[in-house]
DNA sequence: ACAAAAGTGTTGACTTTACACCCATGG
DNA sequence: CCATGGGTGTAAAGTCAACACTTTTGT
C-alpha cells in the first residue's frame, strides 16, 4: 500500500496566508517570528500545517488565529507552492491565500505557542523570510494588485465605509503609483461596486468628504 | 514529533491536469478510466499522487505521461482543491493544472498500469467523474476562458500555425459564443501576440487563408 | 481671508461595436 | 459562372487620459 512507498511517505500541506493592511498610505503585511527550528528566529507569513479534519480555508483561518489572534477574516486562495526543498523537515506543499484587513481594528498577539513576535511590515521593508515565504509574498502582492481594480477585495479594509480620497490613497499605496483624482472617482463609481451612504467623514481635509461603502453584491466582467 | 500526530498523519498531494483540445470547433477534455478502487471504472482527469522527489509541475507532467502517454506539454497551475473528503482513501490535496494541445498530433495510450481507457470528451458531454474532478474541470474551463483572450495560451494547439478563420472557430468553441469576424481579426492582430507567416493554408473555404503563428514573446496588460 | 483638501466636466485619443460588400478559388 | 468561405473599412458609441477651477470647512 501507499504508506510503505518512500516516494509518497511523510508528505504534508501548509496553509499560508499573506495578510495585508494599509496604514497612512503604507501597504504592510503581517509577519510572525518563529520560536522553533527550522528557521528559528526568522520572520514568516502566518500559516502552518493543515489538519486532516479541516478544509484548506478552515485550516488557513485556524493558523491565522493561532499565530496572530486574528479571527474570521475573508481570505482568497491564489496559488500553491511545492518546490521539493521548500521545507527542510519533510515534503510540504503550501496552499497560499491572501487576506486584507484594517489593522487598527484587530489586536494581534505578540507571542503564541509557536511564535515569539508578530508585527506589520511595510512591503518595501521586508526582512529575509523563512521557508519560501519571500516568493509567496511576492506572488501575493502581484495577485492583490491585479484584483483591487475591479473587485471588492478591499471591502474588509473599510468595514465602516470610506471616503474617496481615503480609498484612493489605498489604491495608490498598493499599486505604488499616483492616480488622477477625477479619473479615479469616475472609474470606481462606474464599476457599480460601491454606493453612497448619506453620511460624511473627515479624512485629510477640513471639508468633510462623502462616505461610501462597498455594495454587498459583486460583479465581474468579460472581454468579448 | 509530527509523524505521530493523527492530525497530520497520512496526507498526500494530487497533481491533476485538465488537458483540453479543440477538434472541428468542439472543445474536448482528456479523461482516463480508472482500473482500481476507489472510483474503479470511473472517468477522471489525468493525474495522481506527487512523488517526494519532484516539483509540482514535474509531477503533473509525469502523471500525464503515465496515464496518457502524452509528453512534454505546457501546463499552468490554476487552483488547489482540498475538501476533507475529496479522496476516500486518505487525506489528499489536489494541485490542479490546465494544458491545451493539438489532439491530432498526439497518440494517447488507451490502457496503462492504472487505467483501462482514455479518450477526448466534448465538454458538454462529460460523464460523471470520480473524486472531485467535475469541480476541478469546471474551474479549469473557467480559467481557460479567462485566459484565451489576452494570452498565447492557445499556442500549443497550433504548433504549425493557424489561419484566422481556424483560430476564431477555436475561440468561439471555448467561449461558447459567436464573434464578429472583422472585429475578431482586428483585436487579435492588435494584441501583438501573433504574426503573419508568408504562407497560406486552406481551412473551410476554397480560397486559401493566410497562415499566422504566435510570436515567441508574451505581453501582458494593466488597467490603471 | 486664507489655506487645504473635496468635489466636479470637457476635450481629444483611442477602443469597441455594428454592419455590407468584393475577392479568390474549386467545382 | 456560381457557390463558398476569405478578406477588408467605416461610422457611431463608449472608454480612457489629461487637465483647472470652484466649494467647503477650520483656523
């Protein structure tokens, strides 16, 4: 039977999530510091080994909570990673997810059973990461950038709505480029993703800005 | 250690590929018939268990060759599947790929060590599939449709070039819709993906059509 | 009253869509 | 000579990119 075959023995699955946030126009990702070998003392993305009794997404969410205390976030699978030597301990394939949350609304656990620290790192100031997590993080960012234009993936960054200047700054942070204000507004409003609340909120100006929120329904597009 | 923990024991990785072709305007996928339990006698996509000494893509290619005889094709990872009960034998997570080839240029093995048959099935006439392969196939088709417009993913369908009427029929088969001939040509030519050879070839008409081929370089696009 | 950000419209360039006629070849 | 699919152009609508001035508020 299979278990006796060395070709298949001792395989496992990692579920890894790159959790992003944007603070004052700076895109950051949550990293945790490993307490144990391998890669003891290195920073890595939240994640760990999948249990037999849980689906992939369930496992990813459990790992996020175990390593950071963050519960119940929306995550989206984007790619799997399986280089033979990506883990030095045994053969592990990683199924990777991204999540995006408002960091000011969660309290992260600094220390847990398997980690000695946790923090938000600006994406242009990432330390060397354990395992293949630098590669995973790079792909995660690319995926995030490709999705923010036409989806409501930023929804959970703004649980209490957002003003247009505010969300534009977020777009600019994630895409790492400036966008014309008038064109940005026209585009975002035309996508049918967001709607006006009747409230206003102050952001950077003295004049209060209109408050918007993402609609509950999603819409996709085709080319032909 | 890990191996003694029932939460992690006996996990494995499937590498599964949905191989598509288009024959006379009909999109088809390669299925193989299982020789053994579980799902003995059921049709499934090509694939199987990943070895410890191979990367994901290598394993997917080996499985394709073992189950169909097809060698060295281009494949692209699109999603992973990990429902707890997706395999009745042990906990398996599937990393899924798509491939697309010209079926007339390969000879598929009907019977192998683990399969009793292999054949191309039109995508609207798929029998019930073993494991979660119906779900994987559905996602594979969606992925393929999302990619053909702006990439050269069809390249390997036309190793000897193609005429515009010919490739348009392929687009229509995969997207399952009619496209205006003049607009299709303008768009495809404008994408800078294909180039004129100086030859012609007959397709459906009596008048020979110009022969094109995909360029070797790829180009992608952004929104903002 | 002024500083600072919020809010708004128009024009030209480009892209997309819809649509009809001539061309080359085989029979 | 005619039937069949191959090949082409144009106009109208829509989208995208560039650009400057007015409004609201706090101080």
